[in-house]
C-alpha cells in the first residue's frame, strides 16, 4: 500500500493538471503540492528543529488551503460512494 501511495502522490499533479476550470485548477494544484510536501516531510527518518518547524508551517498552510477549497468547492455536485 505504501508503494501505491508513493506512486500516486508522484503522479497526482500531472494527472489532475487542467482537469478543472482555472478558478479551481489552481487551488487543486496547490493542494496536491502541499500534500506531497507534507508527505515528504513526514517520511524523513530523523527530524531536527528546522524540519519540525517546516512541518508545522506546512500543516498550517495546508489547513488554510483546505478551508479555502472547502468554501469554493461547493459548486461541485458530489455524493458519497458506498
């Protein structure tokens, strides 16, 4: 499963690029980048004060981006898959 997650995180940005209208495409691309950045930071085997600060900052940025995306994504008609 970890290998699949690694491959999907590496391929996600080019896969999703241009899939949405520009108003949402930029937000999706930024979210994917910040998720990949956060994933790379969490995969480090040894953390320093600097990497922990980067991770904390990245989590704050990701939180902010997710809140903005939640507001703007209300235009999409979605449903839960079962």
